[in-house]
C-alpha cells in the first residue's frame, strides 16, 4: 500500500535519524552501480516512474540504481522537490486518499509495527505528503511495480542504504 505522510506526524511522531546512520536489517538485492544515460548533478536523486527506478547520482557519470514501487498510473506525479526529513521507523497516519480506499485502517500505525507501510525508514519530500520509504514484509513483491498512492516504496535494506547516503536538502527530481 502506498502512503502519504501527514504534517502533524512528521513533527510529532517520527524519530529523527541523526548522524550515526541506521543499520540495514537484511542483505540488499535490488541496488546496482550503473552508467547514466541522462545528466544530473552528483548527490541528486532522480526517480523515473516509467522505469520504476530511483537513481542516486554519483561522480563520473554513474549512479546507484534502486528498484522502487511508484504511484499507480492515476497517482503518479512529476516535478522537483527536496528531502525535508529523515525518519527511522516512523509512525504513519493514513491520509484521506488511502483511508477512502481502506476505511478500516487505524488513525495511526506505530513506527516499527509489522503493518506500518513506512517500513524501516522514510525520506519525506517537501511540498506534499509524499515520501521515499521502506515497506512491510508482505509488500516486498510490490517493489518494481506501479502500486502506491504516490510515494516511492523501496526494499527496507535499500531505503536504509539510501538514508545513510543522503540528507535533508537533497534534490529529488521525479520524471515520467
């Protein structure tokens, strides 16, 4: 299930990830180093909805490429934003669009709960209720598909890796 983060929970219920980083809960399977076929500044995150891939641009024309679940076709978006928060095992409050699709969800799912769609971590994005986040064990198979409500879902081990490489203020470019 995709998700949007609500502003009150970002401030009130998330545990900030400060300096020390977080440890990966399991071995990474989805990331790889690739040559870029587009231009972007090193340190930028580029998400390509059509590829269902997230690129962390490095020096010398290469990037770390991760598989991601992107928004369903009706929920995909494009644009430029920045990471405005880094959160370890954040609590999650379903936004209205998710609640309409799943009316029996609780008001808040605690961080670390097995049914919390944020998984091990979340990078919140400025200008909306979207995030790049981990996933629940039951939703791992959705990574690499168009399945969310607009967020970008990664394997937990990959979101942990990405969170350890980027900080608040990182530019994020979402393309078709």
